[in-house]
C-alpha cells in the first residue's frame, strides 16, 4: 500500500509540474531500505511510464516542443548511459549535492525573472549544439543520482526562456531517454525475480497518477505553476543540502 499510494501521489505531481520523481529513490532506498540498485531500477521504470504517458498528454495539449525535446534527448541518451556507469565509480553523496545545488540555483533564477510568461506560440530557439550538451550533462547527472530528469531539466528550460508548460512537456519526454539506459543498467545489477511484483504494482499506480496529473494541467495558470515549481525546488534543495 505504501508503494501504491506513494506512486499515485508522486506520479500526480510529476504529471502536473514535471518534478517530484527524485522522491521515489528516497522512498525505496531510504524509507523501505532496499538495495540501491533495486531502488534505482524500480524508480527508472516508473519514470519511463511517466515520461511516455505525461509527454503524450502534453503533446495532445500542444505543450510539447518535439524538435527541442528530440535534440535534448539525443544527448540525454548517451549521458544517461554514462551516468549509470559513473554510479559505480563516484560517491553518491557528492553527486547528489551537486544535483541539489543546481536545482537550488535554477529555482532562484526562476523566481528572480521579471519578464512576462511567454505563450505557446512564442518559441525560444536554443542552439542545437547547446541542446546536445544540455541533454548530455543533465542525462548523466540524473541517471547517476536517481533524480529521473524533470526536476533538473524543467527549471533549467524555464531559465532558458521556454514556456513553463512546454518545459514540463519537454522534460517528461526527455525523461524517457534518460530512463531507458538507466532501467537496463540498474536492472542488470539486481535480481529481477525479487522485484517483479513491486515493479508491476509501482508502474501501474505511477502511470495512473501521471495520467491524472497531466490531464488536468489546464486548471493551473502557467505563472502560478512556474512559481510553485521554483519554490518547491528551492525548498527541497535547501533541505537536502542541509541534511
């Protein structure tokens, strides 16, 4: 029941704002005491589901810049593979502190912006080379730390000038390409039979939460959503950096 309720709630938050996935590895490895590889594998399979379902609903609502998402994801695919490999070499604590420092700075940058929110017809062009490097770096950090992707990608895209709902859609789409190599890499480090039931339950409940959240984004104004995400990111980052 804990796994079901947590995945429903976290999935709903991901569907609405694109963030909160980092709570899953914390739940599995911290609260439930699972081995790190198993917790990571369960988390990234959930992120794969949230990426597919969430980005599809954002695409249908015309809140997904597919071209931008594809260029970033091309870099993230390679970055995530490197991140899983680096997980075996670097201390997890160091990487997570770097992650939350970036999240903190991203949230502060969003709150500090004074310009008006762009609408979905005003697109911010980002250089292809920058997109690839952006995807490579964020993919590696997210796969390495278990953050999933959107908590890092979404605030940074907003800082770069992407409309907030489009940023959520792109971040969810991008999380698919972070999750694929991560699912494979972390699954190879644990016994699939020992987590088969939990995997099915978590993916189903997580998918239901994401579907519900991403189908109800119209109830939130972009500016309110952006500020809420920024405040949430800053609070979580400060908490984790101080822990």
